[in-house]
C-alpha cells in the first residue's frame, strides 16, 4: 500500500508541477509577445531618453538587449547589466529559450526567464522577460506536504482496514487451529469448525475434516487389528502353556509325552503361521511387500496348486478340478501361489464338494477363480470376507486365524488387482483374484 500511495503521490506531484510550469511558461510567452509587438510598433526608436516602453506587470520584469549584450531598455533596477550570459545571448539570438536563475530583485528566490529574438527597424534584438517562481515552488511545497500527510494517513487507515479484514478472514483458520490443538487420539469423532461457505477457507476445513475422518478410521482399524491379533495369539499360547504344564506334572508315559509335544508343535505351527500372516499384512500396508514379477503361465500355476493339495483333497473324500487355461500374465508366481493356496485352504476347510480352479481372461485382466460346492457365504458376510480376522458364523470353531483371505486381498492389491467373493448361482462360494495382465504398476 505504501508503494501504491507513493506512486500515486509522485504522479500527482509531477502532473501538478508540469501544469504550473506550463502556466508560468505560457505567461512568459504572452509577456514576450506583448513586448515584441510594442518594440515593432515604435517607428521612431524604442524610447525617448529617460522614458521606457516597458510597463511592469505584477512580479514580472523584462529587458531588451542587442546582440552584443547591451541593455537597450529594461525594467527599473535592471538597466545596469544583461540578465543573460554571452552564451545564453547567442542561443537566444537564434531561437526562444527558457532558463532558470535567481530572481534579480530577490536573489534568494528563483526566477524563470524567457528570451526570444525580435527584429525592428533593421536591428536584431533579444527580448528577455522573467517572473518570480517562488509562488510556483510554494504551491509545490504545499502539495508535497499535503500528499505526504494524506499518504501517511491513508497508509495508516488502509493498514488498519487491511489488518481488520485479514483478521476477520483468518478468524476461521485460527478457530480451526485452536480446535486442532485440542484434538487427541482419545477424543474420537471431533472435527474442526468449518464455515458453510464455498471459499478457500471453507474448502480447507472440509478437506482437513475428511482427513481426520480417514485418520480416525485408520486408527480404529489398527486398534481393532491389535485387539484381534492379541485374541488370536492368546488361544494357541494358552494351549501351548497348558500342554507344557501337563507334560511336566507328575509321571507321564512316553505316549502321553509324545501327544503333548505333538499338540505343542501344532500350536507352535499355528503361531508361526499367524506371525507370517501379520508380517505380510504389515509389509503390504507400509508399501514394502516385495514382488519378483515374471511371466506366469496360468495353466502351469493351477497345475502346481493341484499337485500340492491333491493328497489332502483326496484324503478328505473330495475332488480338485482344474479347468484348461491358456492365459498368461506378469506377476510374482510365489505370491500368487500363496494367494491361491489360501483360497484352496478356505474351500477345503469351509466348503464342500469338488473344488474347481480356473483362469479367465477379459479386458486386459486375468481372473483366477476357486469355487467349491458348499453352502457358500452368508449374504451379509460377502462384503467383509477379505477383512482381517473375520470369519463367517459357521466357520468359527474350525480353526484358522481369519487372515487367509486378508492376505489374498493384500497380494491382489500389491499386483494392482482386486480380490472378490461371491456365491455361485449353481451353489457354493466363488472366490476370485482379478489381476492386470501387464503386471503391477510401478517398480517392485
């Protein structure tokens, strides 16, 4: 604002100065024209001895000089010598000039002179007219003082007004800041105060509130994850501790000790499986799940899965059927096999009838399906099938950690795909991993 007021003040000052100069110059030109006309009208010479043709007008004065610098006629008190120097006289003999010099009557004050050539009676003369410039300078000084005072007052007022406007505009931001200081992890559901206006501050507050909601959901998920993990770890640890205490209590037969060790080994395996699952999920959420991608032949991939599970499936009196497939995609074969193993384990533990594996390609994607012929999922469970530590009601009590399908979703998303659950129209659960044929986005 100071810069703007300075530019405006300087502009006004220069414009007013130019206007005063032009007015003063115009007066001098008019006076010079009058004197020139008076000289040219004198038919018998310029003046009689002791009589001047020049008439005083206010603060103006005049001289008539010949080209050698002699004073032909002049205002009173100016006949002693020329007002122009020799160089200035030579210039004035050729053209009209305007110059500044001290006032001959008041040396401490400035004056402006106009000198112009004139011819009369065969003589070449120079008419010099002048006027004091102290009025001009006093007007400019008054204007400069008014502009300085007015500019300073305007700067103060505009600064106060700007501060008030800025404070009013930023008051909602300060209110959000104070509220943000009060929000802690123990105060759930609190949000920043937001004005219902469609401006930058309102949109900022809405964005921050949405961010708080996302962070709150993330914190709740992590708390739930820790609580569920603690619950899942408690059972095998309690069983393991019980088996060890029983093995150490009294005299036990070798068969009883072997049974206790066998049970302890099973619980240890369950703990190791749970730890591996938690590690995979933690790495995936941090974006650190390593992928070694290569071209994968789905026919061979599904055949390897069948080979690993064939004996267990036949021991349970069921069948594992692999449909013909000629699809290829870019993926990490070990991770995809891990995901398919989890789907087959799920079908083996919670499904019934034959387990069918297939790969279907469409629209740049490949879908890997694992289907069984059991009762399928409860409708309300389908949307939560891939969440951590979730199991359908009929699956509780059948073992497992509730992380198998979660790991499937983690692996699918790490590849840029998605895992889905559905009930097949012909009966049974149909679990699908949809993967992009070209591989996961970005380096891995």
